[in-house]
């Protein structure tokens, strides 16, 4: 029933959207030329109780303002009475101003009593401001910095915070100095994790990234920050939680190793999973090759999770799961 309902709604919605695409054209002008050049890309995600007609109303909102849907994903879990969607669309900012867009989607949020309705226009909206926390190992931090430098991540890295001192003229410090990114060395002890100092430094950020930060953040810190924190764990959760998961996996004789990117919660290595990656290993691998393969997975997994989060692909699902479009 849910599938049939969604297909019918989606077909009607696409008909409206396709008509709006034609309305963007002038006679004799193709979509491959000036029309596309004047349009801007937008993303909208929606999470609400399920009912008939949601897709149609979402599409009508975009089409009635001259926009056109390029792609849409819908998820309605069986017997849950909940609806998730993510839409990508193009529009003319002169015909549909950014502030008006927020108002129009807000009306839909109220109409469907939605738990979440978020719209993002990457070319018009500010980039996400993040801080990166790291410890001694550099591989995840360096990959994030290079991803930012190359434009693969739609973020502004405001600062790097570490409990490990990096001396001048190292690769990381030279990179940060060259790009004007502050580095904060906050040595920690068992009694003092410097959480108040960290909190003061990250108050103006949109979310945090833990790039192999080997300190456990307390519930007090999580509540004080109040925003999302993305972590990378060098193991295939929920197996091999805690410290030294590569050795745990090696000692267990596994044939697949992995990395897991997840949201940080008060439960150690148990937050909702965003992304996982795996690689095959064999009896020919030693602990060194285990760790090397694991580190490569960690870099890829973390940067993909951050990118997915920034592209509004990640939505909360039930108590400890995610929908990732």
C-alpha cells in the first residue's frame, strides 16, 4: 500500500515538475544553454508523519515557484507511519527569493506537522563552520584538510584542537599556518579533559568532527555543545568497541576489517551510524598491514560521512539509526 501510494503521488508530482521546467524556457532556447546558467541548485529534506499527498505538495511547492526537481528520494518504513524525503531541484533566485523559499517550506512543515524540514542552497547559504579535534595520528586530519582545500567539502574549518603538541615546521602546522587556520594545543590529564576550554572555542561552529580524537567527551560537554558531533572509529561497529580495535580484529582472525563514522552520544562508540566501509583481509596480513588498511578506510569513511551530512543526506531514524539518502 505504501509503495503504491508513493508511486501514484510521485508520478503526479513529476508531471507538475516537468511542466514547470518547460515554463523556464523561452521559445527556441534549449535547457543546455542560458536557462541552466541562470538557475541555482537547492536541496530540501523532509521528515513528518506519513499521509497521502506529501510528495505532491512538496513538488507543487517547488514547481509553483518556477523550480524543477532533478531528483527525489523517499523512504516510508513499513508499519512506522513516518515519511522521509530528500529532493534536489533547480530554481531562479530572482523568481523565488531565498527568504520566500524558507517561508514556503515552513508552511509545509506546519501543514504536515513535520519533525524536520531543512532547505539548503549551497551557492547562497554560508558554508558550515566546523572545528576538527584530533590527537596524535594525522591521517584523518590531513585528509580532511586536503578535502577542504580541494573543495570536496562544503565547510569552513575554523580551527583545529588537539591534546597532542605538534612542533613548528611539521606538515600539519605548515598547512594550517599557510591557510590561516588556528591550532589549539590543549594538553589533557585523566582529571582534566579541558572540556570547558574546548567548548569556549567551538561555540560558533555548526558541528564538530573528531578526526581520531582519542578522548571521551562527557555527557556534560555534549549537552553544553548541543549540536552534532561526527566521529570516526577504526573498527566495524558494533564489533570491537573501545581502544585498539585493529588489534582486537587481528587477534580475532576476522576476514573483513572496517571503519565506522557515527554521531557521538554518551554511550561509547554506540551513536547512530552514518557510514561504514570494509576491506577484505586474510591470514597473510600481519598487524601492520591491518592497521595500514584500516587507516585508509578511516580517511575515506570520515570524509564521506562529513560530505553526506553537509549535503543533507543524513536523517535520524528511530532511537539509534539513520536514514542516509
